[in-house]
């Protein structure tokens, strides 16, 4: 397909229009996204509602496609409107220009994560409606805010609302991961995110002395213990080829602060660690181990968890889950290769699963460099259009469960 044909393709036009809305952190104004989605709903002749589960600046936009049997549990097709920050000087194209090059690559923040998914859902519904198809189950296409910063004022609050309860959700489809190979990654669970903050008190004094129980010495002890644990996970990943990063626990020191002058031993140091815990890890035992290390270091360490997600049961991928069977049938019919994995990060699916509802993350993007949150993020126009066809079959199967 030539550049002109891509440029003139209606679905590509819609996608590029969405990409040009700079819904980028921090301090996002979602008005442009809301107006865009409302126009898409009008073009599909489907009703749309906007709700504000937490604050007025954080809208959730819901397009409803009524099913023939609306009493049945519904299907959610979810995506998030927000994208992560960019460093424009690192891009060869303007990050929100949606430039289309001669190879058919569309460059913009959100091409892979995850504006493409939101408009591909709509493209698939457009095809299904044009064919005369009406779903058995009601379909809700949801566009949520703030997923990239944890979703605490987005999906996390939306699932608590009466509006959500009235949707009677039976299954949710959400984002998967871009694949550099021909294998689609399918998320059936997510690691558990903890943020560990240590406030380490110690003996203060002159920098020329060898004082006992300084904050630096205590920090060094705890950091070494956490690093040893981290290395055990690295080795596990290296030695067991059947697992991937989502199956192990990651620990990373991400923030360090304290001290006032180079020759003054400080009375307090603070360290923050990002932890993504394996769903097989004993959470109680792991927290006790952290507390034991802090005591062994000499005590005087205040332990906080600014974020401490609870364990959420994985979505079952077996005969007990009819939605999985329908999704798998579509995948098999399309002759797609898939690999079910635990998501290495977190997505809004965890909030759906917390309600006891099965949720699966899926992406039709394959054979593409993984540029999620990276510079020069792009998606090929042909791959985008193919994704619409993939979702068409998947949505049809899910609604007919």
C-alpha cells in the first residue's frame, strides 16, 4: 500500500487523529480525548456516557453496544487515554505529529501503548455493524484515565461505582504487550507492586570519624541483602528457560536522599525501592524478611509501603472459563501464535480481577520493535489495520459466549 493509500484510509485517519491529542503526563487535560471519543460513538450510532468516579478532571468514557440479551453479563473492551512523558529531543519525529513515513510507520507516543487498541476496538465494531452483526451480550468500550500513573483515580475508582455495578461485567479485554517476534503475548495475571520506603536513622557526626551505627552503614547492610535477593532472581531467570521476567520478583533502588554536606555524617537517609512481586512469592514471609534485615542492620529504620498491592488471583485459562475458550477459538481460527504470561508491569486489569471478574490482556502487535515508553515509538499502518481484523473475530466470539 502506498503512502497515499494509508493516508486516505479512514481507519488510519481516525487513529492518527487520536494520536495527535497530547494526553501526556503530567497534568493531562482529557477534554480532547473525550470529544474525540464522543465523535467516534456518533459515527458508530452508539450511545456514549462520561462519568467521573473520583474527580472532575479524570473522566471515564463509555460507549455502549447493546446486546440481544442484555440480561447476560457484559463484555468490557478497555483501553487508557493517557500516555507517558516524552523527551522530544530524542525523537526523529514530533512525538504527537503521527507522522507517516514511506515504510508505513506511524510515529507517535501511544502508537503501541495503547491508543491503537482503543481505536482498533472501534474499527472492529464498525466492521461488525456493517456486516449486520448484533452481539448477544452487551459490549462496553471503556476509555479510562491515568493508567500510566497507577489508575488510582481512574479504573480503581470506576469499579467501585454504581455505574460499573450496573454494567454487570462478565469479562474484560485490555492491553497486552508488543512482541518483537511472531508470538502474541497474552496477560492472564500481573505481578504485585510494592513500593518500599526506608527511613534510616543513625549516628551523626564529623565525616572524619568511624562512628558506629551510621545511617550509611545500615543502608549498606539492607541494600546488600536486597541485592543478594535480586541476584537470586536474576539467576533463576537465567537458569530456567521456561520462565520470563513476569515470573520472578524484581527489586530496584529508585530513589535515594539525605545528607546536607560532604563532611557531615547525616542522621537520616531515605531509600525507595520499586518491587514487582511474583504471584508465587510468599508475601508474608517476604515482608518479614525485609523487617528482619532492617533489625539486623542495627534497628532504627522506619519501614513504609507507599504502595502495597494485595495478591489478585490470576484469570483461569482452562475449560472453567468460557471467555477464554471463546478467545482461544478465535486465536486458533486466525492461526495466531500466543504465549500466556504474567504481565511484567501492571495494567488496569488488576482492578477488574479484584472484583472476581476474569480479565485478559492481549495485543495484536507482533514483529515490531518494543518501543513502549521509549523514543520514536511507532506502529506500521498495515499492522494497525490487521489488528482491527483480529479484534473483529475476537469481539465476535466473546460476545457470543
